[in-house]
C-alpha cells in the first residue's frame, strides 16, 4: 500500500500574528502538489483563523496544537474541537510530550480527545514517545505499545486507518539529538505492529506514522526512505519559511 507522506511543522508557542502571516505569504504557492505530500503547519490557536483565510486556496493545510474533549462548556482557556473544525482546520495534534509533561495530560485524556476530534470531522495527529530513561532501559517498545493501545481505545478500524500517529522520542525533542533513521524506523514499526495487533494488517498498512525529533532539511530524506516512516513532525526547522520548504525537497 502506498501511503501519502505528511510533513507537519509544529510552531509550538512561537511567532506573533504578523510573523505568522509573513510566513504564510512566504510559503504560499511553493509547496508540492497535494497529490504528492500533505503539507501542514501546526500553529498556535490564536493564528488559526487568519492563517486559514490566508491559505484558503493553497495546498498547505493547518493543524491546531491541542484541543479539549468537549465541544462547549465552562472550560476556561480550552479550545473546542467543534470550533476548530468550523474554521476548516484539517488536523489537531494531541498527546505531545510537552502537553503530557507540563500539563499532566494522561493517556485517557488523549483517547477522549481523539474521539471528540474525529467526531468533528478533523484528523488527530496522536503523539507518542519515550523518555531517555525508558530508552536506555530498553523499554521503548513496551512503552510505546502501551501509549498507542490506550490512545486508540474504542476507536473503529476506519477511524484508525484515517488518523496520523507521530513517534517522537522525548530525548530527541529540541535537544539536537535524534534517533537515527534505522532506530526511528524500528520504533515506527512497533507502532505499526501495535495497530496490526489491535485492528489487523489492512488498518496497520493504512495508518500514517510520522517521526519527530530534531528532523531538519539535511536528514529528512533519510527518514522518509524508511518503510515505516510516512512523514515528519518538525519543530525548530519549521519556524523559518526557507527551512520549512526545504523539508519538502525529498518529494521533488
């Protein structure tokens, strides 16, 4: 099965509105065809509406960096998946290690968010990944399998086939360190094997799996050459327009 690559930038808590709009102007019309790759910008929630308007006729898609698992209510400071969907946003990133660590999000939270996001017609990008301690103890596969099993609880095969999973070793996020391409492929293979165990081979061959962790233009092609790596979730290298576009050169 041929899975379409997906390159997603995660701006995290960076940029002003003016900077975000300048970035959009710089990349507009320059990404490869959507037939070849899905190109995604993960923007702070404040900028999603103006970016959606600016890029409405472009192949570049948008992702929110988080949402709540309720559509409305007395949840001060949270973002509704229904409201995000109403903006025409295609993806929502959930379960990022920074959300898990700093805001104490649990596997149960991520599962509830995934269900709410899918119910609103948006595609979740579900993050997983291990700490350096877990990696050095040789328990990466066990840890990642547990996260994926919990995140996908009670989802249907069709729903899982259409979502995106991002494997990001925590020790490689923003550190300059990265899992080499073979290690990334091996752990993305663990993710795929977990999906196969839960849902069967057809679903495991359909789901797209990204690698994230110090991915940059110089190494993205090597990661993308691996059989289990369908894309990248990119932090620092996605913040500048030229660097972001260079991440897409592997499809040319």
